[in-house]
C-alpha cells in the first residue's frame, strides 16, 4: 500500500508505500516490494530488471488554524493491490478518525474537517488498512502512521509573573543588575521563529535598560538619588519572530523602588537656640526638646544627641527619643535663680549607622548652641532635710517632745514659715506640731507592742503666700521599755512514764517576751516551790533561753496519781527585770521500753481496744438505739396485756433476784429463807397466796436442828403438788426459787476476795523483765507496790 501526502508549504510529493506480498504471504502480515518485470516474447529469453522501490514514510503534516471553507487535504493511501476497479476498500482508525480525519474508502484520500490547534494537541496516531470490498478480507496488514499538526505563529509572548516589584539601592553604579524578566511563547520553538523573542524597554529610559536576549534589567545612570526620586515604573516588551515585522508581542510593568543608604548627614536648622526654664522645675523632668534633620530614612536617619561642653553640662542631660529622633533635655539638679540665671550647652547630633562608602559626603554630625534662661518664681519653703527620723519611748507621757523640723523661704524675701501636720491618716492625730517652731509632741501614750512605727507628713507654708506648700515625711520610731514579762512559748503537753528513772528529761520548755531583744532574752527559769522542795520533779536552766524538766524519783503510778502540777518562774534580762509564773500539767502514762507512750489513765481502755473515737461513738449510738427499741417493745407489750384478776392487791408471787453471792449457808441476815429450809414449819402454816401472811420466825437453833431431819427433795415435790391442786391459785405460772446451797465444805473457802488483805514482802519488779506477755501483770503488781509504799 502506498501513502501519498501533499502540503501547501512543502511542494515535495511524499509517498508512503506498503508493498504486499503474494496471496500466500499476505496471511503472515509481510510487506511486499513490487518489482517492475518485462514480459518476453515467445522464443526470446527472459530479461530481468532491477526492482524499483518506493520511499516508506510514517507521518503526514497538516497546518493548524485552517480557516478555509473546504476540508484540508492531508494525504493519500494507495495499495499496490488497487487496480483502480474499486475492489479495494480503505479503512482509517485511531485518534480523530471519522471526526477530525475522514478518508475516501475508494481513492484513499485523507482530509481534515476541523481547524486544529497545535498548542492543544501536537500529533495524532492513526491506523490504515486495505481490504477486499467483496470479501472484507485484508489485502495487507494494518499500518500505523502519524499526522503532525504544523505550527503557525498564533500565540503572543506572555509574562506569567508580572507585574514585578523590585528594589535597588540608591547611588548604585551604572549597570547594576535590577531584575531578569522572562516571557513565554506557546508556539513551537523548534519550528521557525514563532517562539524566538526579543526584549525591549518601552518606558523607563534613560534610567534603566534591558538586555534584548536575556531580559536582564540594569541601571543606566550613575548615582541615582532616592531623595530626588524614589519610585520608577518600567515597561518591558517581548516580541516573537525575532523582533521582525509581523511578530506578536507582550509587555509587563516593573515597579522599581530606590532603597535608602546613609548618604546625607544630619543638620540642625539653626546654629543658636534659646530655652526658658523656671527655677521651680522638678529634678528629673523634661524641660525642652531639640532636633536635627536628616534626609535619609529608617536606620540611616538614627542619631544620638550629646552635650559636648558648656557650663550647664552638670545641671542638664540629654537623651534621644528613637521614635521622633528628638533630643530630650532633662534637669539633673535643682535650679536657683538667686544663684545662677543662665546656662550654655553645646549639643551635637550624630548618625549612629555610618556607610563608609559615602564617608566623603560627611562628616555625618552637626553641632548647635543652646542657651537656657532660668526664670525666677516664688518658691515654697525648703526643709533642712529631705526626710526626718525621730524616736520616743513607749509609755511616755502625753506632751513629750519627739523632735523638731525646720524650713525656710529660699527666696530673697525670706518670709516667715508656719508648720502643720497633714492629717490624712489616723496616725497623724497622735502628734501635734508647734506652728511657729516646728516642734512635734505626743498626744497619747504609745505601746510599742501594738505599733512600733508612725509615719506622718509635715507641711510648711509662707505666711505671705499660704497656698504655696512644701511637704516632708517624718518617721517616728517607738522605743521599747521592759513592760511585758516573759511567758511560756506555747501550751505544753508533758508526759511522764510510769517506768521513768530519776534524772530523766521529760520535757524542754522555752519562753517568749513581747518586748524587743534588749528587754527580753536571756530568760532565767526556776521552780516556784516556796518553802517546800518538790519530791517528784526538778528544773534545769540550759542557759540558752530553754529549760529542761527532770524526774526526781523512780516509778510513777497512774492509779495513785495520774496528774502532777509543776509551777515554773520565768524572768527576763530587762532593767528592771520582770518575771511571771506558769504551771505545767504533767500526766502519768504507761510507756513502752523505748519511751513511746502506750496509754494514759482514762484512755487505757480505748487504746487497748484499738478503736478510734469515731468508731466508739458509732458503737455507742448503736447500743443506745438497741436499748430504745427494747424499752419500746416492752412498753408496748405491757400496755396490751390485761390483768386476769381485778384486785387491789397483786396476788402473783414475785420473782426476786439478788445479785449477791452472800456468805454461804451461815449468812442468814440477808433475807428470811426459813420457809424454804424448814419444811415442817411450812407444813403447819398454809396461808393464802393472795394475802400477805404474818410470819413468825423460829429461833435459829431450832431451825438448824430440824433441817437435818427433812429431805428437801421431798419437800419440793410436796409443795409442787399443793400448787397444782390448790383451787385458789391464780391460773398462771408462778416461778419459785429455792436457794438451797447445801452443807458447808470442811476444806474452807478458796475465794480470792480476802487475798488483798494479806501482806507479802515479795518484790515483783522482776516481772517487768519477762517480756511483753507479762506487761499487764507487772503493771498490776507495780501499782500494789506503789500503794503500799505510799
């Protein structure tokens, strides 16, 4: 198959031939190159010629942006199998086939039906095939070819980053690079001059220039001064087709700003200045301003002001305001018109950031002279001191002199001065001042322990001008006198162990004194014993403002005495010395061997039980609630029960309980049990149970003799039968108690009740060494030993 293409730009005919082999080789997809053969005449020998080949091409060209009314011709497909009889059908597939590109299936001519844009798509890949129109069988294998869109100059250059903003220092050298601009062209840079650009400057000459090939913008003048002109607007053009006529162009704006350099020295507008300052100006206050002008900007205009000489350099100072770049003049010392009426200052203003490239434009400083005139004013009285400190003893009498303040008129008139206290606070009312002399006196009796300092303000005014005042602070310190005795530093909880040894320290005490150190420490301690020596405790002064409490004897007993009171006398070192008496409460407690307190008197049960106070309270509340429930239950039960016999007398037998062990059978004095122990006597006397009988007592010797002959068991059975058969007995059960103990034992009593009355000389101190299992036993016998000793 042969492909032929023509172009309006290239007049050369381009043929693309696809040679098909014989029919049998066509199934293998091979391309056959046709041969030119000459038939020989019969009888003549066959003549062979060199085969003729066609050039094989795989691409067509089509111009973009075609605006003609007819489709644009692209090329032609032709197969060697095509004999021109219409039996061959050409088929076109691939990108744009049937929409952009169409083919005449008979002739193989390809046309473009749409205007193409190379900037959107540069080429199209298609496939061509020749088939037999009758059988639809391929005559040749499918072939691939490319249609390229040929560029024309239809896109102007563009500056994608514009407009530009750039800076360059002023006073730069000519040719200093400012910025490089770059334009882009969407046309094909490999074909023709459509994308070949040239840069030129349309606006901004003669200050700047541009390189036509690179687009670099440079300064075109020497020493461009920011103070003369700061902003420039430069327009740069880019034109394609190498700048030829007919080329397309685009432009952008470059805004160039000259940045400042320090090329201008500061200058004072005047060489001489004059300033008026009243003598009443306060020290440290600002009294004036001065400024030097600098044409530069930013840090290049920063400057510093100094006083370089003059007779007022010690009275005035100057500092620089960084915001306004002004020199602020301050007063260092008080002015006095009567002593000096004017001062002269030489002030210098100099740049702080120098650029040595422009030092030839200097010097970058300037000097001016300032004359200061002191103004005369009527001044208030002047105190002899800026503040006063005075002292007075506490408890001093009312009217005691504290001190004197003094002030005078500083003016030449020397007017009289009057004094008064500025009563702004309550403290000012505790003092008075003599209006003429300035003497301060007390109006109350002071207590240093309440307030040790008083601060008042005294004012002074001239008699001729009372409205002109001056003030001075007066601090008054209250001095201490020894008017407070020492006392214990705190409430001490002193504990002594039952097993304490003589000379053992049980507590260290200290004291405090409201007076100051001169009338307080050192403290002296002693026992306030009077005429008697304390046999239990003693006191030792440690000579360091503390004292120790020591035991005098061995062993203390809680059961004998659980609390001791020890009076202590404490005196200070003041003149005269003061003293006070305090009483220490010492509790006796049971302790471990290492001295730890185990329990103290009433706390013993609680401690041994191991219960906290909250737990004990909870248990107690539970017990009270249970008791209340029981009482309520019993009350309700009794209120519901009706009596069986309505009578004024209670015929029921009473149950009497005696919680007394008694003395055995020999004890007959507690109550009469004759009726129980003498069945024969009870047999003779049968009384009604609902009437109290009058019982006649039998002599004791007769009762004891008859008891031996009566069987008590039989007696009880008899009485039980009588109670069951007696019709007068009330119909309810009756409880009778027969306290029959039996005969006395010949062995005698083994009770321990009388053991405490016997005396033993045995020493039980060794029980304390047997260990924790015998602690309670050792404590019990230790208490008995202590009671016996006492």
